[in-house]
C-alpha cells in the first residue's frame, strides 16, 4: 500500500507543479499586458496628436486660401464697378451682370 501512496503522492505533487506553472504563466502574461497598456495609450495619443496637427494645418491653409479668394473677389468687384462707372460716364450702357452677380448684389449672399 505504501507503494501506491507514493505513486499517488507523486502524481498529486506533479499536478500541483503543473497547476502552479500554468497559473504563474497566466499571471505573468496578464502583468505584461497591464504594463504594456500605458505604452499603447501613449502611442495612440501620439498618433492622434499627429493626425490632429495635420488636420489643423490643412484647415489653416484652407482658411488662408479662402481669405485670399474673398480679397480677390472684392478687388475684382471694385474694379468692375469702376469700369462700369467709366462706361456710363462715356454714355455706354454696360452689359447686364450674370445672374449670380445680380443675386449677390441684391441679397449680399
């Protein structure tokens, strides 16, 4: 009977070692994942900041272009107004403006 008890004891000990090894492995994987999470968050934040900065740069370029186009349109409108006044001063009736220009002159939009 002592022989069987020794075998059972060895099997139980071996099972305990295996269970301990599995639990230790799972615990170390979980700890590694927990430690890696702040690094991943920092990497994500850096990527989002890069994307945000790129979009802000494009938005600023678009705003600058829009300001430039508005300035050009205002300058052209003033120039056309002066030419129209000169034509009328010489007794020449200028052609009617395009519909879109007439609409803008009426509504301001």
